[in-house]
C-alpha cells in the first residue's frame, strides 16, 4: 500500500551503510520530514520521520529542502524494525503551503476554528 507523508522537507542526506555479511557498501538518500500537528487540546505536536530513497534520488529532493511536500512511500517491516521507502511509481508533490495547518484552531480542547 502506498500512502503519502506530508510535511516540510528539512534535510536530504546521503547515507552509506555496510552489509556486515558481505562487506558490500550500499548508498542511499535519507529524507527528514517534519509534520506539525496539534493534539486534542490544540497544543503543538510535531512529528519528524525519515524516509529512505535511492542514491540517485538525492538530486530530486535536494532542490525541495524547506518546501512542503507530499512524499509517496511504502512501509517495510522486518526483524530489525520498520522503515519508510520512497515510492518512485508516484510523483513527489511540492506544495505552496502546509495543507494541514493546525495553527487556525483554538487551544480549547474542542478544536474550533479561531
């Protein structure tokens, strides 16, 4: 299943990992994305996640740092935990502003618009 992570792209980092069994080096790109939501009382509830992409995707994302994006991704779960991977079959959407702007809601627990 493909879903989208929507948020501000904070960092695009090249990553180098070594396979301990084969001593092979694997290169990839790590995307750090910030989602700023609000809890039921209206208080800020940020969430930062890392999404992994291939090495050649570095240039695709480098120009989008600081922008609000919708990144399609798939979740992979194995014995070492879970990771999110960029789904290349869908485009990355660059948004003009945060479409999920929770700053317009009061901090009264009822989530009414200000």
